[in-house]
C-alpha cells in the first residue's frame, strides 16, 4: 500500500492549522468547538498529558508490535476512528474517506447514525468491517430497522450512546446557525465563498444529508423542519429497559459509549454488554464534568477483565494514545484528529493521519522499551 504520510504536516497541530485555512469558519467551529466555555474540551487533553511513562533502557528488546486483539479481531494498532456526526458538512465525502483509510489500515471505523454516508455505503467500503453507533430513536420500529440494516450490512459491533441525554449548549454553533432549527446567515455564506476548494467539493459531492436516516425523512422538508424532525425522532436518554431491548435483538457485540462512573459500568456489565467507552462526547455536552481520563482510572481498577474498557475524548496524538493505554485501556478512539486530517488534506488525509498516529505510537513504544501494547501499563509512572 502506498504511503501517504506528509512530512509537512507531522502533528495534529499542523493539521488543525491547515484545516482552518481550508474550511468555512462555521464548519471549523463545529469540528473544533465544545460546549459553554469549553473548559472540559481543554481539560480532556491536558489531563491525559499529565500521564508520565517510565522507560527501560538496559533490557533486551525485540522491537515493538502495535497489533491488538479486540472482540476476536486483530487490528493493526490500538486506536480507531470515533463516530462523528455531519462529517460531510466539515469536508465533502470525509466520512467515506475515513472509512476507506480505516479499512486500508485495518483499524475500526465507527459510523454515526447522523453522519453523511449511509450504512450501506460504509459497509461496501469496509467490506462490512465497521462499527455502527446508534442514536436511540424515539420509536422502537425505527430502532429495529436501523439495527437490521446494520446487521445485514455486516456490522458486528454496535455502539449505543449514553452521553447525549439532552441537546448541548454550544455558543459557537448557536451563533453560526448550526442549532435546532438551523439557519444560514450572510456571514456563513461569505465564509463559504472564501473557501473555494471546500465549495467545489460540496458542489461535486452534493449537499450533505443524513444518508442513513434519508429513507425515514419526509421529502421536501426545509432546513428548519428537517431540524425539528430530527429533534423529534431521537430520544437521547438511555435506560435499563432500552438497553435490555437492544441486547435482546442484537446478536453481536454491544459497546456503550459515554460511561464515566462505576454505577453505570456495573449496570452495563449486568445487562450483558461487551464493552464501554469512557467518553464525555469530546467536551461537547457537559462543560463542568471531569475529564475522561480521571474517572477512567477508577473504572480500570474495578472492572478490568470484566468488560472491554476503552476511551475517547481528548486523545489527539499517538503519544496520547500510548498514555491512555498505559492506564489500562484495552483500546482508544479519536474523532477530531482524523477529521482534521481530511479537512487539511482531502481524500488521503485519513491515510496520512492514521500513518502519523502509528509512527507516533511506535516511537513511544520503542523509546520506553515496550514490545506489546498490553505491556504499556508496566511503564506507567504511578
């Protein structure tokens, strides 16, 4: 496979800078921003970067392997691509580009219910090797239809979302009109005109739509009424009864995303779920909550080996990936970093970003003398 790593963009900070130059401001704000004053957005990453690793320099060392087994499948590294909504708004065809990058590099790709590529499109790109993240519908009939489509498309791991019980308060999105109902301002139009590459890509790709939800959306809705329809269609708060009903219907793995306390983790195990992702929706829902890494360390202490323990929110680099794995995580996920890669570089931005992250993880493992991903906790400074 051809290498797509671009030495001019060797870090997420470089990708963010390039992406900001190429995107309309409202699209960049949607990708990069958090809720309220973005306290938790910043804390997520800063707390991960407080983790310290201990190197071993004078031992025999056979080299580092990033291969990681999860749910019976061996991946090329211990990170995957997290679900992101409205990907095609931020960069045309970005969902498809990231699905292709994850398939080519053998890492998990998670499709959001409200992304801009359909279940069937992503299934074709990945040959069925993808995860599907379900926003819980208000109606059970729609839930069952989505689950059936995902299963028939080859998906074996379902992600159910716990951390969006209500709509977030995101000032940047409200000001930019990316709220419910949405609106398009003159400022947004000027921003689009000022980014011709983005505009041309959107023209070729067609306007972003909720492709997975398209069969269930009445034809001819205005943007305002589409927003109101989507608002009514989903019921964000998960309950024990809702989870049990999904467990009864889904034959594959179920991962619950958004767990940050032991009580919820205990219930997830009781209900027969296979994994949990400690997450706070990337700092986009609860501004004054803990960072994900703080409660995660208690989850590892209490539940390691009883359920697969994963984490997203705040992970930006390969060094961040290695640090989180050193705390005892079985796997990690990144949402913004791969999107910054596509927005910065287009079609092969996802490939560049995955290659960059792998190089970074490899360097950390080799530097500390760690041969296998599962041995990284031996290098944690406690």
